[in-house]
C-alpha cells in the first residue's frame, strides 16, 4: 500500500511554483538530463519502509520515491524515480498517458533495492495520479535551468 503527496504549490499571485528543496532539485536534474519540463511532482509514501530503499547498517535508507509529470501535446508522461538526497538513482519507470506499457531505464533491472516495485505496481500508481489529478500546480511548468 502507499499514499500520494502533492509536492508543488503555487506562491503569491500564482505565477511561481515551489516545493520541498531536495525533491524539486532532483526532478529538475532529471528533467534537465532528459531535456523536458515538468508540471507535476508527487511523493509516493510506501507502507513497507524497504520499498525503493537500500539497506545500510541494517536499516532502510530514507530515499524519496517521486513521480514527475510532464505535459506534451499528445498527453502526459509519468516518470517514477528515486531521490537519494545527493542526486537521483538512474533507475526509473515511465509511461506515456496514451500507452498501456510501462517502460524502464536500462539501469532499472540492475539497481538492487531491498524491495523494488513492479511495473504493474508503477502502473497502478500512475493511474491513481491520473485519476486524482494530484500532480499539478495549476498547470504551470517548472523550468529546469
């Protein structure tokens, strides 16, 4: 099981988007690497504390699992990745809104988390984000420069 937490909010007159520093910086880093902008950011809080975590000194790390949403003319893209606080894990899952298929990065199968989520679980999370429309801060895009 999991909970979803919207991370982007509008400030002032609604022209500026803000959010927690580490997740927003991680999303900006990934967006820059992929050459895209994002308009939504959601934290996924799993009930099992080992999900998408490494084990260090016998305990799970405190990494954030995030879903970045990017708007394109033909639909949205949902991209799940892990923020480790000093950067991102290059293992991620993504889906274009118009596709049923979940695609993974080359590193996804290599990354060894204590408990990794499946593509089916990622699809369920993406679908929940779509249904709830939780990801958006009034449709503004976040610049990544």
